[in-house]
C-alpha cells in the first residue's frame, strides 16, 4: 500500500511540474549569421538539461531548421546543434515546406 501511494504521489508531482513547464524559445531568422548561431547555441547550452524531462512528458510543436529539416521542437534541434556540431538555426514554427515537382 505504501509503495502504491508513493508511486501515485511521484506521478502526480511530475505531472504537475510538467504542466507548468514551458518550452524555451530559440531565436528565428531566415539567414544564418554568426550572431544568431552564437545566441542559439547559448540558449541550447543553458536549457539542455530541461530537454531530457520535457521531451518525455510534454509534446512539442514541430519547427523548421535552416537545413530544411523538420525537428520535433527546440530540444531536438538543440541536440543536433550541440551533439552533432551542426550550424543550424530555427527558421519558423511548424514543419518545413517540401517542394513538390
């Protein structure tokens, strides 16, 4: 009985915390500049710890990167920037438009 109660309290605490969690916002631009890359990378470094919790409990809206790849939110874009050492910035919210020939 104690274990069930403890698990219920833990789940409740996590769900309340994630309901108040807010995605961090990356700067947007249509042209990649050194200043925009530095600002994006700094925000990613600052908020990367939050990503591991948020992505499991809170769905993110897709965003379009400057490499014309749709990412599942800021956390996924930041992981490409930080861990794959890519020079990508956020172009706009929503999926990237694909050109149909």
